[in-house]
């Protein structure tokens, strides 16, 4: 049995509350990694095209309010 299979087996045997805690931890970890990647890409200028696109759409009157007004 490899390491991943061992982890999977351990997770399968967890009581519901412990499983909930692991799922929450995993979600938070995944979110932190996503945030770090977005920060890194932004600092590297990889997202600049999004700002340019928004500025162009604003100049053309194509931007809409989000969320839309009720």
C-alpha cells in the first residue's frame, strides 16, 4: 500500500466530525494556494490583460454593475 492509499484508508475510517475538519482544512489550504498563485501572477503582470480589457469595456460603455441591481 502506498502513502496515498494509506491516507485514503485513514480518511475513510474517520468519524464524521473529524472528516468535516479534514475537509475544512483541505478547502482552506487549497484557497491559500489559489490566493498565493493569484498574487504571484498579478505581481508578474500575468493578469494585466484583464485590467486592460476592463478599461476598454468601460470606455466603450460595455461594463455592467455586478451584482446586477434588483
